[in-house]
C-alpha cells in the first residue's frame, strides 16, 4: 500500500493534524494514527472521530519518510477512490467501528391482502 502514498501527495488528499481534521469532517474518509501517539491523545481522537474509521499503524518516523511530515502522528485521508484503496489495505488495523445510525423499532409485517380477480 505504501506504493500509493506518492499519489496521495500529488492529489492533495492528505489532511494533517487533529485541528485540520476537525474542520474537514465533511471531506474525511478515514483517520490514521501512529503507534507512538500517547494513549490520552489516542482516546481523544477516538472520541472526536466516532463516525469515521480510525486506523492505528506505522510510527511517526514512517509518516516522515512517506509524506515528509516531521513529528506528525495524526493524519486523515479525504474521500476519494485512492483513500478507499488505502483504507481497504489498512482495515485490519482499525481501532473502532464507525457508529451506525440507530435503527428504529422493527415494524410488524403487514398481513397479505388477497388480490381481487380481474374481470
């Protein structure tokens, strides 16, 4: 999947930092956090982005090597086919499941009405 990262830079679909991610929730596909992020910060990211998949993989040094981002531990990917491909390969490292809207009460099945015969 690292082979796709240069295309992310070229397409400008990378969102860097928690504050940028908060402002860009409408465009966000998923969030990637590093293993060296503190537990308190990790919990804060999980709380802030409950409606989005949060994936934990790589170290901050890896993000520097892949994206040229020094000291970055939280990045997001904008909605795109490229982001879908990357997320599909990182899905096994997902920390949360996005919240689904609550389903309403199940409606009872309506009894079938006999059909009227055609004249």
